[in-house]
């Protein structure tokens, strides 16, 4: 671990990210880490229902659900949303997260081939996946923009049907600045569709497991989720975070 920190420059006063001497890291108190829903760190009620999921980022922005019928299912550390039917399972953050540039990393398992929302805050402010036609795509819908602000119509790989690590980064742009990765591999087809997304158009996250009425709710597992308010462009650093989540969640 110490060797990794030296190689990655963690704690070494590297200032290349411009905002802080800290590098983005998956550790409590890191200034870039806005939300960290860590694997198997949920509060369980009724033996198998998730009522809250503690934010390990240090920001105390917990994901909660006070309505019993909307609570996702807990199974051996995994959090299952609407796996058997569209039950309106979702978790709500105690505070909004407003993002310009960002990195989102999640351990996912898809239970159904659908077009559905993963996270967001409203029907016009959400991250969605689209399946069922070749090729699959991922889109970021934002207010006051024409159609999808970042719409990867032609990914170079379909959305996996087994547990995988999903990563999306949005850099300063606005041109060709959105990258999607599956299990650490870039699957963004920049030649096939628009992937422009101006960070001036804020992406707001409040709902986990839904897009608040836009397409279906997410159907599957969200087993860990980390959100940074910067685009992690160092692929070695990014891979180290992906690998940590992958190992913890059994990808």
C-alpha cells in the first residue's frame, strides 16, 4: 500500500490537479470525494431491506429511504433495486451533489435488458443506460440542453450482463470530454456519436437507483458508488480506484 501511495503521489504535495495538493483518492476526508457508498456498509431493517447507506466520504451525505416499500433488498452486501419487478426501489441523498467536471465509479450488475436510470435528480437530469438494441449506449441528460448533453450512441462494447465496474468521467471540455469505461477499458466510440458535455451544465445527483420518472428505475445491483468532483484523467490512478472497488465487491 505504501509503495502504491509513493507511485501515485498520494500525500506527496502533487499540484497537477490545480485545486488541492491532494490527489483524488478513495479515502475518507479526501477533498475531491463527494460521495462514497461503500460495499456492505448499509443499515438493514426487516432482515433484508436497506433503510440507509452511510456516506464514507466524510461529508455525511447518507443515502436513505424512509418509505418501506421503496427500500432496496439487501443480500450478502449487495443492494438490489427492482430485480424481480419495477418496485420503485430507490435511495435519496440527504443533500444534492452538484457536479461540473466529475468521475463516477460504481460496481453494477444488470438484472434486465432495459433503458433505465442509474442516478440523478430529475427526469431531465440523470445518468441512463440504454440496452436492447445494438449497440448499447450511455447518456447524460441535463436541463436546458438539446437532447442528451452527452450521448454515446455507439459504445464499442455492450453493457456487461455480469457484475462489472462502470466508470464515467467528464473533463473540462466541452468537446470529446466524456469517457465511459467498463472494467477499466475505455468503451467510448468517439467516432460514432456525440460525447460533448459542457461542465457549465451542472449534473445534480440526489437519487440512487432511479432517474425520477425518466425511463424505468434501475433494475439490478448497485454494490458500491464513488463520486468525485473532478475528472480523474490519470489512468493509473483511476485503475487503482476501480481495482479497489472491484476487489471489494467481487467483480
